[in-house]
């Protein structure tokens, strides 16, 4: 109640430094919590970048893998 959450969806991995910059912007923004939904390919990069933040910042982040059923199959 009364909180603003950010939901970020990461389908393709970015460079670790770029991901860290994005996370920093979100954590320094008006959001109480940041939820990262990641494809299997992006999950390690986001997790690695998030681990570089102070524990009190990292505690506001939730990182989850996108369920495979939510990922659209590639066009043939």
C-alpha cells in the first residue's frame, strides 16, 4: 500500500556495466522495490550486476527467471 514498484524485463543480456548502470538508476529512483524478470540468458548478467550493490540496496531487488511458457518461440 502506497509503494511504487518497478518491473524490469530483461530478455537479452546486456554488458554487465550497462546492467549495473540501469539497476543503479532504478534503485536511486522513486521505487520501493525493483522486480527483475529475466530470460535464462540474461539471468547471470543481472544477478552478477545486482551482487555489486550494498546489501541494503540489494534487499530491495527481486530477480526471477521468466517462466519458459512466457517466452515466445522464435519465428521459423
